[in-house]
C-alpha cells in the first residue's frame, strides 16, 4: 500500500505538470505569441514523453498531443 501511495503521488505530479505546461502553451498560441510557445515546446514534449513512458498517457495519445501542439504553433502568423 505504501508503494501505491508513492506511485500515485508521482503520477499525479507528472500529470499535473503536463496539464499545466500544455495549458500554458495553448495560452501562448491563443495570444499569438509564437516565440514563447516555441521556447516552451521542448519542455512540453519532454513532459508528454515522460507521461507516456510512465503509463499516464498511451503512446499514440502522446504522439497526437505533440503533433497537434506543433501544428498549432506553426499556424501562428
């Protein structure tokens, strides 16, 4: 049970970090700030990859999230 609690805390921390980073990048995208979104993108990709490795996200879901964020950044004029 103790290990389950530790794993749960670790997974929650990882998923919250992921969600906050994605939300931050989406905010930059909606504001039209391409430079800040591009600077933050490597951190988001790293968080998504770690979440996929830990089993928080499935592999294809992680890939789809990264792809959609990258294409949204490219669309900013």
